[in-house]
C-alpha cells in the first residue's frame, strides 16, 4: 500500500506539472528542458528594471535560472509601467560611488521558461526570447561626459533652458487665477508618459516657486535702479495758472459804497459808485534743480546694499532651482518605486493564484488537504489586499508629481524611464565636500547678507555726519489784472535763486547708534549662520555619500537574493506538486521572493535618490552659474 500511495502521489504531481505546462504551451519555444518548464516563478515587472552587481563571477551560473519576463496587460503597464532589468559590473568598480560605472543595458539570462499566468486564467502568454549564454561585463568604466562628476544630470542646453519637448497637452492653463467649478474641469482625461529630464523641464517652466523667485529678482533690480537714481540731480518744473477775485476786495468796495451813500444823504446829492472788484489773472512757472552732494559715502553705501540685495535674490533663484530639481527627481523616483510595487504585487497575486490552483488540484486528487487550500486562499486574499494598497500609493505618487510640475488639471503622469541606476559619482568624499563649499548658494547667501548689513551700517553712520545739498530755481511770472488802470502791475517778469543747504544731525536721542548696533548684530548672525551652514553642508554631503555607498552594496546583495528566492520558490513548488513538500513552504517561498524583489527595487530607487541627494548637496551641477535656470 505504501508503494502504491507513493506512485499515486508522484503521478498526481506529474499531472499537475504537465497541466501547468499545457496551459502555456502556446507561449513556449519548441525545444525546452523539463527544468525550464518548471520555471514559472519569475515576477513580471513590466518592461525592464536595471540594476548593477559586482557578483558577476558568482552569478554566472545562476543566470541560467532566471526567467524571461513576458508583457502582461495590467493597470501598471497601461499607465506607463515600471521597467526592471539587471546588469553586471566589474567587482573592482563596485566599492565606492566614484568608482561605480553606469549600468549597461544588458539583461540577466532570460532562459526560455514557462511564463507566469496573469490575473485571469485565460490570459494569453507570449514566448520569451532565448538569452545569451553568458553575462557581458564592461571592460572599463564609461568615460565622464562634459568633464563633470555627474553624467546623468541634464546637459546644459545651448539657449540656457532645457529643451526636452514635453507633450504640449501638459501645459497648464495660462490663467493663474483659474478656479475650476465643475467636475469636468478636474476630471483626468489623458495620461502622459514622461522622462525624468522632461519632468525637470516642465518643473522649471511651470513652477510657481521659480516664478515668484524671478519676480523677486525683478523687484530687487528695480530697487537698485531706484538707489542709482540718487547719482543724478533732480530737475522739477512747476507751473501755476490762476484767476482770483478776492473776497477782501469785495468787502472793501461795499464799505466804500456805504460811506459814499452816507455822505450823499448829508449833502442831498446823488450817491456815487465806489468802484469794481477787479479780478487778477496770473501765470507762474518755476524750474528747480537740486542735488545732494555725497560727502561721506551714504549714497554709495545704499547703492552697494541694493546690489548685494539683488545678488541675494539671484542666489535664491539658484537655490530654488536646485531644490526644485531635487524635489522633481524625488517625486519621479517615488513614482517609479510605486509602479514597481504594483508590478511586484501583481506577480505575487499570480503566484498565489498558482499555489491555490495546485492546492485545489491535489485536494481533488485526494492527496491534498482542505487546510492547504484554505491557506492558499488566505494568502491570495492578503496579496490582493497588498496590491490594492500598492495601486493607491501609485495614484498618490502620480498626483504628487503632477502637483510639483504644475501641469494641466485634466492630465496625469507616468514614468517612462526604466528603473535603473541613474549614473555614478566620480568624486571622492573630500572632493565632494570641497565642491559643495564652492557651489552651494546658501553659503554665499550668508556672505552676501553680511555685506548688506555692512553697507547699511555704513549708510547709517554717514547719515549722522553733515549733509550738503545745492540747488537753484528759475521763475517766470505773468499777471493780467482786470483793472484798466495803467498804473496797475501787469506783464511778464522772471527771476532766479541759488541756494546751498547744510544739515547736521547733532543729537537724535541715540536712534542712529541703536540702528548701527542692529546692523552689527546682523553681521554677527550672518557669520554664525555661515559657520552653521558650512557644517550642515558637510554633514549633508557625507550623509548622501555614505548612503550612496550603502545603496550600491544593497543592489548587489538584493540581486543575489532575488536569484536565490526564485530558485527556492521553484524547488518548493516542485516538492509540493510531488507530495513531499507543504503548502506552507510554497507560501513562505513566495513571500521571500516578493520581499527580495521589493528589496531590489527599493535598493535601486534608494540609490537613485541617494545620487540625487548627493547632487543636491554638492549643488549646481554641471556648471556654477544660472545658465540652466529659467
């Protein structure tokens, strides 16, 4: 009986294996080994994730066990998908970031294998291409482009702005005060796939932060021109035209008339007319010229302070541009990570579905248990739930990137770049720290703020000293009274005046001294902040550098873990189908493979984020000017 039971178990396991192979027979190459037919544990991560590893010698034999990835119709691929693949680098190039060569486009061995079934049992599978027998290894590091330490940063455009030609449909409404009032105004109608460089281009074109910073630069430039106007004299022209009939003259006429009336009553003669209150027409023109003589440098100090303020605003634009580039790259990599998580969870669901089908087949054959089926059903329910969470995070990441890029309200974004190492860092830690000290606009901003406070203090001190101003005026006056008396003043006349004024604030209650002390405090604060920021910059560079080293090593480790987990799942499934393993072993192997794939994806994304953080810490790459700012 025991021998008969073993024969039944082996027969059922073989039947399940051949049944699984038959469902995907249309997708298989004509000639495949039995071992390759059992390799259906490969996670489908859409188009390709690229990583690097220095374990080329150790993984050469394991490469034959990797499974070809087949395109599946899924939500993540309809929205752009995540692209994952693997490459190898030489071991001596993997120790430090400055020695890491950029990833090569070659993939790990994609041996012909039984492809994974999709979420639906009837999903059609496509054949996988046969891979090369070995993994290509770069013979030398890729040369540094443009003489810069970072070849992945967008190149300097010839006209001073990025020109990646992003889709025109992503352009926002030109009216910044647009206020959507209908659901149709905010409904997503299109989804565009963009690269990282296009995302940075859109961010610099559309960012409200950069637009505000640019307007502040214009304000400071106008303020500088206002201070420079004091270098020239003031020339004013004034003209007054008037006609006056005085009330006093009218009262005088009335008083004279009463006197004449009284005299006429006494004499009995008719009263005479006292006269007429004549009006007066006049035209008065004055041309005045005045100029303040800068005896003690107050005007020069004000102009110098305005120039430094303009420089401060320009440095702030540079800082905002660098910060925006980092925020855009971070949001883009986060979206790539979310896309990868969706793909991994979809593959986990397919693995769980396969395990459930195997458990149900064994139960129908009488050699499995209901407990194993329930375990597989619970595992499938958990994976579906995790897939729902991953899709939620994907949608949130898409809208976060859309917010940073300030695109159209009816458009959505997906990542077009594959998940691969963004580049390498060719500077040592010490060189990176020195470059950060040279390039970071935050440090220069504190020095500029210190100069501004110095110039303001100089202006206050000069204001306490004597101030000399000179001026002159030329006046033309014309009068034309209504009085016909030839002896009345009438006609045109001119005149001039020259003046010099000296003012000296001898005592102001200590207000000037108080303002000087305020500026002295500002100088000290700027110096202290410079010292503080210098230490902070070094910490940021070191933190990003060490993180980049760690992420690079994690890519190697996670790559080996993925290969091992795939092989473990293949063996666990074969053991379960043969009746010598348990469903728990298969579920644990699936969980380990999902964790390994997530670790690899996280390692690549973390590396890219670390590289972007290091670029931000060193700042203003590849050039040390504002040529690439809008």
